[in-house]
């Protein structure tokens, strides 16, 4: 008995030691790191300055590459999508639901204006994120280049998704590519440390728990720069939110409870009993009586956002300006970038173009950028960093830039670290 008692105590001590080691990083973040970041975020918001109006175009916030109930791995409905958008000032959602077969009929799922939020259906398949913007049937059995050709010739949007994967970069029909995808960013992460961190910090410090997975996508950005030296390739960010890395439960007609796990897959069906009754509450709008959420629309829609400069909040105007590259993307969870602009002036001081535009060299006397928050401006010329400002600039101006492909990055000094915040589409000078 003495040997058993000591063995049990040693075993218990080892378990406690392992638990302490596993929880220590998450607890350190909860009590030290994340409160510091919250304090820094509050202080940083006080630095916002509204830039002057430079263009007559409106700036609309939008999320692209989003999944809803139409996808096999999501349960998202309007009860989830619309409040998440409204909460985060999102004006449009471009869905990319997985099709149910090789013949993909549009429109389907959600399409239209819902309580001020425009939702447009699209597909993610074979490495594409596409939005037909019209009534049509996509035949996914066709050659990929043919699919892209057919869609673009009918006025649709054809972008490459998951650009960490192989694509036919010489395909002349695709119009853009993801320069950041949250799902891509998570692929190099170890799962369990983040699960533990979310268990400890996911309720109070969710946005900082998400930021733990961030790595700048330098290889993808370099490819984008290279491609833009051949022809215009629009860059946009993908939240790739399914709201499916979660555990939920709902009542089913026979009175039992169905448990739904990651990727929206049912994992068990149980009876309500004395032992589990305490876990369940009143059904929400979707019928869920229990939810433990990691991947949520509100957090995804706040994490990174596309800012499109367009005439109106309509699919025609948004699509027109997306194709032109009149957009930039920023990590909104750090700071809302609405008000930023990268533009060109001619030698008379008049605006001659904005991000996404192509201009003759004689039309450009200077390139300029303005930001609502102070940061470090970086001017990238044909893939090379040509200029880096200090950390406290609200605006930058570059005289007589010459021929090249120019884009701007803004990095923030945040919580003692310099982090990427904003990526603009290029201005092309020829």
C-alpha cells in the first residue's frame, strides 16, 4: 500500500507539472501579454486622424472568401453573417461556398442586400475563388483555364484562392489572387498550444489569441510582385471563415441532442439526462443550445478587411472597382484603415490616379499616401523596397518616381513590436 500511495502521489505530481507547463504560456498571456496589448490598443486609437477627402469614390469595407450553410463544412446562416458584419462595419460579404456538384448553378444561397449588408454568392473550387455576378451554370468538369475564360468573358470575377498552393500563374484569364488568407496562415501552426490558449483566453482576449497565428506571407507577396510586372493582378485578403472550428449541440425532432464538431460534422447523438442537462441553454436563432466557439464570423470579419473604393454599394460598382484594383487590405483587429489612400498627382498637383490605376510616366509628378494612423510607410517598387519612413508618419510623398510598379505597405509600432498592418494594390507607371 505504501508503494502504491507513493506511486500515485508521484503520478499526480507529474500530471500537475505537465498541466502547469502546458498552461503557463497561456496564463502568462492572460495576465501579462494580452492586458498590455489591450492597453496599447486603447492608446493607439487616440492617435487616429481623419485624412482629407481626396477622391469622390466611397470606401466600403468587405470580407471575401467566406463560407455559409451552402458549404458542406459550414452551418452559417443570415442570423450569423449579418450581425457579424454589422458589428464590424462590414458593408459587403462575397461568399465562396463549395459547390454541391460539378454543375454549379447561380444564383444560389444568399444574394442581395440584407439589413444594409450586400451578400454575393460565389464558389471555391479547383483553386479558384469565383463570383459569376450573373445567372449561369459553371461546369467544373471543364478545363480550369476554360472555366476562367468563360467566367471572365461573361463579366464575372475570377481570383486564385490559397495561393500557397500550385496554380497556373500564366493563365491569362484570372484577375486577382489572395495575398493573405487566414487559413493559409494557420497551416504551419501546432494545434494544441492554440487550443489551450483559446480555452484560457478565447473569451476575454479572442482577437489577441487569433493574432498569435499571424505570420507575414512573404513568399506570396513576392509572387504577387513578380506577377504584377507582367500584367495587373489584383491582390485581396481572404478571411476564409466557416465558423466551423467549434463544438455545438442542438435538439433534433426525436427529443435527443445532436453534437456537431469541427467542419460542421455530427459526432454524436445523446439523450438529455441529469448528467448533461446543465450544459444546455435556450436555443439561439439557429437552434443551438450549446456552443464552444473558436472560429467565429465576428472575429473573422474583424481580423482582416478589404477596403474597396467604389461609387455605390452595389454588386456592379464593387465588381468594377475590384477588377480595377481600387482596394487595399488591412488587419482591422489592430486598427480600422478606412481613410487610407495611395494615389498619384500630375506635375500640376492634380490627382491623376489611385491605387490600381495604370499611368504614363509623364502623368505622374509624385506618388503620395495618407493614413488615419501613424505608421512606417514602405514603398515597394517592382518587388523591391525602395523607401522606408520612420514609425510616426501619417503621410508620405515620393517625387518623380519614374517607371515601375509601386505599392505601399504600412507597418505599425504596436505593443513594442513593428507589425504589418496594411497592403495597397499597386499603381502602374509605364
